[in-house]
C-alpha cells in the first residue's frame, strides 16, 4: 500500500501538467495573433526569437470567431482555415507550433509594404504614403520628378523583380522591436526599417528618409 500511494501521486501530478491538446494549442496561437493575452505562448511554440512579430492588433470579434472554429489536427500536422476574411495557418510539430509559415507571411507583408512605398513615392502620392509610414513629413524624393500614371505599369514590373532582403538579426530585433530590410535601386542600396505602431506595421520615418529614385529616370 505504501508503494501505491507515491505512484498515484505521480500520476496525479503528471496529469496536472499534461501538455495541452492540439486543439487548445491552435486556438491559443490564433488568439495571440489577434491580440489576445496568452501567457504561455513561448511554451506553446518551438523556440523562435521572432515570435513577437506575430502578436497582432486587438481584434475581439475575430477572437470570438476562433472559438467557433472546428479544429481537427494531430500533434504533428497543419491546420488551415479562415477567420472571417483571413487565411490562418498553424503547423504543429510534436504538439508545438512551428511559426515559420506565419513569419514568412509577415515578411511578405513587409516586403509588399516596402515595394508599395517605392511605387507611391514615384507618384509622390502623399495620401497613400501616409498609410504606410510613421511620419509623412520626413519623406522626400531626392528631387526626382513625379512619375506619370501612364508609366506606372512599367515601373510596377521593374519593382516586382527587385529583391528585398532582411538584414537585421532576430536576436537583436526582439529587443529593438523593429526589422530592417535592404533593396537595390540602381547603384544605391535603400535601407528601410519596419516598426509596429498601435499594433500595425509601418515604415519607420520618424527621421528623414530620402527615397533614391534617380534610377527610374536614367
């Protein structure tokens, strides 16, 4: 009888600290992405310094929608569904979230923002630029003329071919909470820093920034 009691105690303790079910892991991860508080998010995911990038703006309506989702996935597998208009992907490996797909989506957003910023800089469209940057007043175009609307199809095709590379280190970004990218524009390298303001990604123009557009007029 004395041996049985310690064994029962260990079983009870193990049950109390059992890993959460796959469904719970998926819902918690999606909740985190829509601004919810998830205290154990680091424990739910495979270790990754970029995890902070996945915390989204507070969206209680979408968090309510998550509760209604039918989640069927094993401890290793992929859950993919929509939350309202959003495509949500959660990959599990041995019961933990591998956030690489999600981070790739964030970096894709960053790169699209940067290319959109250059595109609207060619047009010198301050209204569109204001949606992408932290301070429109600090954006200048190096004396380049304003592009005509009829030329923008050509410029858009050129921009689509220009690579945008992340150059900042994840271990540093987790401290500073911004991500740095670089892209070639003609003979110049354009450096762009992405930050989060009020839960939304923006191009950091708190300091003056000159968009090097000379290449497009050569």
